[in-house]
């Protein structure tokens, strides 16, 4: 096997995604293995791993598969097409800016949720300490 290619198990380990999740993303067209081995095994490159990491980061922020596909399309076109017009390039960059703003908004919402959860856990801890039997000496 070529050193530049990885089988799905290694990709799963590196991305912390399950085999099933990676296959699901393949079925939905978000990530297509770059090659197949003679035995038919999926083979992935660093570029494929990078795509999976984008998806993995978008998922907990509530982005849909369609939004993931749209962002990946925009980044792919920026990376692969040196013949883009200035207008097309700016349009793609604006799409990416929109996703960056949406991500920042979701991160802020998650920070608020985390602060509330930490406050709740602290409240429960204080309640337990208040009502714990006195230590025997």
C-alpha cells in the first residue's frame, strides 16, 4: 500500500469518528475515498482526513449535511480552481464568511450553555456539602 494512503481504520482513529460515521459521510457524498486497494478497501489521503475534520467540527455546531456540503464545495473550488474570476472568488469567500459567522454564534451559545451547566453542577455540589453528615472524629 502507498504510504500516502490510509485505510479507514487509521482514518477513524485519527479523526475520532466511527467507521460507520465515515461510511455514512461517504454515502452522503461528503467524503469520497481517494482510492481503493486491490482488495476493494477504501483508501484515504491527508486531504480526505482534513475534510472529515471539517465535518467533525461542524457537526456539534448544528450544521446540516447540506451546509457541510456547501462549505466543502466552496473551499474545494477556492483550493482547486486557479481560473476563478475575482467575482466568483469573492462570492466563495463570502459563503465561507457566512459559515464563520454562524459558527461563532453557535460557539457563543455553547459557552452560555456550558456556563449554565457548570453553575448547575456547582449548585448540586454545594447542596451535597450542606447536607453531608458531619465527619466523625
